[in-house]
C-alpha cells in the first residue's frame, strides 16, 4: 500500500481550508484517510499552519511520501 501525506480540502466555495492527512495514494482527494496530522488555512493573513511534528516524522520514517505542497509546508515548519 503506497501511503501519501496530502491535503484534504474542506471549507466553503472560494474559502478553502485544508487538513493534512495520511492516505492511501489510490483513495480520492477528499475520501478515506488513515490519520490527520495537521491543518493549513491559506485564507488567513498570514497563512495559518499547524502540524504535529512527531506524527509527521513517524509517518515519514514509515515511508509515507509527501505531496509537493505538503513537502513545502513541512520544510517551512522545519520538519524536513
């Protein structure tokens, strides 16, 4: 099972809010996920980000592959 760290979109139209989740790469973007490790709110000024660093490192050690956007978020948070 290929596991990815990716964003799950929530919020209203033109007002996105994302949760950072661990999910099987074959499941839909907003579908089933394994665990939630944080959130990202790009609408607030400045953008609000919260990531559970311990869980993120644990999943990276298990082989989870972050999406490009999540990789950037993790680098900004100092996790990668």
